[in-house]
């Protein structure tokens, strides 16, 4: 069993790749959390995986909520692995997840980070297709090495990045407090009223009113799933995103 969350497909690609290789079920946590299905029995599985992105050097709020509410029953503790998907730095995300999972008897046995293209186009440019392709190709090589360790049930902290809490905690707090506000989103006239953004939002923050997306919640995950999947690139955030392009994993 593999639990994952994804904004623009990086974590989806990794989770589905693992699920296919190990014949495991890949569970997207936002879909299950909204239905209230957070109880799982894994008596028949000897390993369990978590594949989550890093937001502001920490966990996405919805991921933390899911982990806190998650209930897993088992006779024997499975091998637990965790892969933090990040654009450059996993911060304290693994440590935070492990603190929650340990209380459930599911402490992380093997922790990894995997660098993939950063979709946070409020800061980063994703217009360089060649660079994006190179990052994704390297990620596949790294993923194969991670899978080898998982198959051997190796134990250890294999993440190559990480900031001490004194550095990452202020970034996480500031990001989750001030950078997740939806009031900066706006819609261009090129919108075709397809409602894709409304359907894809993991926290149901968007509602179409008179055919145009309206953000009904004051805060969201800031996963930018709406912006990057818009077929007309009509969704923007302030003046920060339009020149930086769109990205979603090419296989998803």
C-alpha cells in the first residue's frame, strides 16, 4: 500500500511507478480524506510507502491532516518507507512525518528525498523544457536506486537534503500562514469555463460562478494544480506566474 499526494503529478508518477512494480495499491490521500475513509488493514502486506511533496520545507497541510487522522491496523509492523518529493530541499518534512507515524507504531524505516521539477511558479520558471526533461530523467535513475534499497528493506535516513529546524521552521510557518492565501488568484479572459480547476482542487476551494472560477476559501494548499492544469493557462496568481509557464509531469 502506497499513500501519496500530488499537485502536478511528480508524486503521482513515483507512487504509481512503485505500485505497478510492487503490485500495491496507490492511494491519493485527498480523495480518501474527503470521503472519511482513513482506516486501513495491512495484515497481508510487509511494506508500506508514503510519497509526499515538500511545501515550504514541511508537509502540505492536507498531508499532515491525513497522517494525524490515519488509522492502520496490523499484526506485525511492516517495513515503512517515505519518499519526499522536492524541488531542491526536503527541510524537516521527513522528520515531521516520522514524528506522527511513530505515535501510530509506524516509524519510518527508510527515508529518501527525490529531486523533481519545482512547480512553484510564484518563484520559479518552468519554461526550459530541456532542463525539465533532464531533471525528470535523473529522477528516474535516482528512483531505481531508491527502489533497490526498498526491495532489500534497507534501513536508514538516505535523504541527501535537510535543514535544521531552526532554519526550516520559520519558512514553514511563514509559508503556511501567509503564502497560502487564495486572494491572489485571478482568471484571464481566455478561460473557457471547463470547470477542470473546480474538479481538480484537492481542498474544494474553487467554485464556478457565472462560468468563472471563484476561490471560495481564504486559504488553500497552494499546490497550483489549478494553474498548471488549466488548458488555456487562464489561472494566474497576482503578477507572479504568467511569465514562468506551466508544468505537470509529462507521463501523468
